[in-house]
């Protein structure tokens, strides 16, 4: 993960010194300083907390944390800037603010995948000194701390981890003549099951394999990367070089060719806006049989129909080519960050610390099911009582992670192009692999790409 | 000299300033950033470097770029030149004809075409998504199913025609209005003279209507070509450039490069090429209208 450290030094310190013209001015405190005993640390002023949310789960926790910070530190104001848009729309908006220096929030909330590219751009503040003085940091397992570390610094605080499952509909597979406790031993069993559904249950979409730009990060995390791993290859080596063309990448793309060529996965994935919305809904109502997707999706189905979901939706780890140990792809989930340009970083940290307490971390991950980032939150009885959450947390033991590469957005584009080309039938797997290699070299530099 | 023109200069200055601020400024900025590797994320966001013409060499060697150019030409010719221009002219002639005869159907058609135009582009895009969608769309679930036909993957099977039809529907009103206005400026005595000379409807159209419309036609064509060339909201809503690259036009390509891959420098290079092509269109059309008018 420290591969890029030989490149230029971060300009975080310099960026932090830049005066932000449009940042909210600190408000004079309402009560005289030192009036309240809880103000021992002398926190004052105003911060803005910015976060996107479409689901409606987060606002109450954010508001609670904001209230708690304000009542504990009189004279402080926590402004909450809730953006009711998808992460996809929020991110460019946030980046433009960070780049231009206008309306920069103090705290923001975004996926942990972005640590590398945000840190290299000098947008975010390292949190080492804060976590160093935070007793609760010891509750975070080493693997999670490692995930939040880039170039030797901690940059973000995760609370709910990402895991992924191969979801399958027991009812659909049974109609196709497969057992309800279907268990693929190798990757091709998934294709065989999808083909059985296609031939025997015509009303059901057999399989959704994300591809192309429309599928967004899903083409990477929910399809291409796990497929390359399933074929025993790697997308990025341990020294941070991306693999352009390799046997495993050709096999992964050939898998696309097979699935789309046999009409097992709908081509609408390539053109629908947010195709995952339709695919998730379809698996939930039984009109899609197989889907590799985020663990967080399960909660949507369960909240609609708890009994039906438990009965009909099975979840498994990702099988491999020859029946080797199955695995999943993990992620830091969404995290809290402090911007480098924040003029009130101590108060910003106070907010993050307050939000990430044992109970909030447990509760929000029950409501929006994710494995918890804090070990002690997993001991909260309500969390432990849910089998799905226990299974999800356990799945992280089998999880592989992508490193927080600063070029991730560009690499994702190359992955979307390669998978889109094969899925649409524009290109064979071998040609798409060659083109993927060329695209990668062009996007991130030939010195960062290898072929195997 | 200056004193004599001072009123004129005073009148033009605000417009010139606004143009400089909102057009020349950004265009120059795009030109400058196209020569850098400026990005929105990563080390290039913190330390953009001057890279000379690298972005342009890379662009012209990028196979996707040529696909995108081809898509743009097909989209502009199909949707602007044939669709909006042809259909707009046809509708204007029909409605003008109807108005002369006081047929109420003309006004109804006028209103219907206008309604498509007054929709915000995004709404228009979503209306067509609601029509084409394979799973939930009305074309499949109302039209085809009532004939007992199985659903068609409209966007997946016919991506380019699908976006062209949507864009024609959305934009025809503009040319129609322009042509309707122009038709009213043609003095009726020309037609009377032609009728007396025994010219049939086709000859009257070919010899009189069309030449009178030529200057305004060039303007309309220029304006819709440029706006169609730069359009992407309809396509973004319908296909987002997919499947594969099938409907990725140049404006969408620039947008995706700048705001999905966050490569501002490379995205700017695409925008500059787009600007250059628009200039070329403008010169070609203006010459055409002056040569013949």
C-alpha cells in the first residue's frame, strides 16, 4: 500500500495552510468562554458536516451526534449538510468544492475506497494524532486499521464494513430443478444454475453480472475483481502494480462472454440508469435468481418481507474456478473524513469521535446491515441476535480487499470499458484484455501496469 | 470616430463583457487545462503539471475517441439534420397551411410539439426511459403486450435510434417555430404571381418558399447542429453512453472523462476538440447561407 510513497510528498500541510475564502466564519460563542465545566478542551466555533443519504437511515444518527457535540461543548455549532443524492452524484460535487476551496465542509462522509486518491490530492487530514489519543481506537481490529491507513497515516474512520454475497433465490432454483440448499463448488456451477433457470423458468431473469459504465463501481467490486480472484489471478500486485493482461483476466472476461453470450444476464444492465436498483428489486421479489451484490442489500429485502427473505434468499461466498476456498470482497464501507482545509479540525474530530461510539455503530449497522468496524459493537445483544449480521461479520474473515489506490477512479473506468465491451459483444475476451491493458497504461502510466 | 460610435460601443459592452466572462473565459481555461494533467483526485490534483500536447496525442490515438466521433456524427445527422430540421420544416409547412385554411388541427399539433419542448430536458429523458424500459416501460407493457407481443429490449437492441427518436421528439419545436416565423415573412403576392404563371404546389415550394427560407434555414441548422452536438442529458438519462460505447457522444465522453475518471486535463482536451468542430460547423453554415442568400 505504500507503493506510491516514492513519488512526491503529500502537499497536505501546504493545502491546510491555504485560507479558504468561502469557509463558514467561526461564530462567536453564545456563552462566555469557560462558563461550562465540560468545556475543558476549549472547543468553540462552527463546523459543517456534509454527507449524502438516499436511504434515510443516517440522518437521525448524524443529528444525534451533532446535538451531543453541541450540548457537551457549549458555544459550538455543528451545521449538518444532508445531500439527498446518490454517492455517485455527491462525489464529483464534493471534489469540485474541495478542488476550488469554496464551501468546503469540515467533515464529510464517503466510501473508504477513496482514501488514496483523496489523500494524494491533499484534500483530507491525517488523523494519527487524534486516533492516538482516542482510547476507543483499540476496539478496531488491526485489519480495519490497516485498511484505513495509506502511506503510513490513518485517514478515515469506518463504522460499517462492506462485505458481498452471491445471493440466490431458493424458490427459483427449485423450479429449475436444483436443490433449495444449492451450493456451487466451482464457478461454472453458477453458470450451469443460471442456464437451468433460463431453460426451465422463463419468467425469471437467471443472473445479473454487472458490466459497463452504467453499473458504476458494481462492475468492479461485484463482478470483475471477484471473478479475476476466482480464476486465481490478481488485479493488483502486492507492490501496487495493476495487472493488465493475464490468464485470469482473460478468463474473467471469457466468463462475461459466456454469461452474456448465452443470454443469462440481461443486457439492460449496460444501459439502464442505476441498473442495480432494478436488479436488487428483482432478486427481492424473486424475478431474478442469482446476483453477486453488497451485503447491505439484504436489509432492504428483509425490511420489506422478513419471513419471505429468510425463506427464499440464500447467501454464499464467491466460488472459485476449481473449487478452492470460496471468498468475498471486503471494503471499508463509508467513512468519516476531516478535510485538510477545515479551520476547526478539533471540533471536527469531536464530531467523528462522538458518532463512532459503541452503541451508534451497533445500531446503525443493525438498521442498515453491515459488519461492525468496532469489535465491542459486535457484542451489543441486539447485534448478536441477528444471524445475518453474525454471518456477515464472519464473512470478513474470508474477505480480500482492494488497496486504496489513488488512481482507483481511472482504473474503474478501464474495468467498466473492458466488461462493457465483452458483455455487449463488441469484443472477444482476449481482445478486451489487450485493450484493458492498453487503457490502464494510458490512464495510470505504463510503469504502473504489468502483464502476466 | 470613437465619439461617433460611443453609443454603439456603450450598447455592445455589457453583452461583450458577459460573453467574455461566461464564454471566452471558460474556453480559455479549458484550453489551458487541456495542456496540463490536472485531475480532481490523486497527486495530479495537488500538483498539476504542464504536459504540452500529450492529452491531444493520447486522444487521437484513443480508439474510443473515433467511435465517439462516429457516434456524434450519426447522432447529429439523424437527430438534428434529418430529424429536427426536416421534421421541423415539414411541420411548419403543414401548420402554416392549416392556419391559412383555419383548421383547428394545426393549432393542436402546434401545441403538442411545443409541449415536448417546454419540458426540461431531464424530464424528457425520463419520459422516454419510462417508454423504453425493458422491465417497466410502457412500450413493452402497454403497447406490445396489448398486441400479445413479447417485450423488446428497445435500448439494448437499438440504442442509437432510441436516443435519436427521443431527441427529435424533444427538440423539433425549435426549428418548427423558426420556420413558422419565416414562412409568415414571405409576401403572398409571390405565390399569386406563380399561380398565375401556372406553377404547381411543388414548383411554388421549390422556387419560392425554399429560397426565401434559406438564410433562416442556415441559422436554424447551425443552431441545432451545435446544440445537438453539445447535448448529452437525453443520452445520459437514457443509456449513459451504453451499451458499451454505442451511444457515447463527444459531450458525454468529455463529461465522463472529467467527472467519472476525474481527469480534468484530458476531459478539457476533448472539450477543446468539440469547440473546434463547432467552429468549423459555424463557418461552413455561415458560408453556405451567404453564398446562396
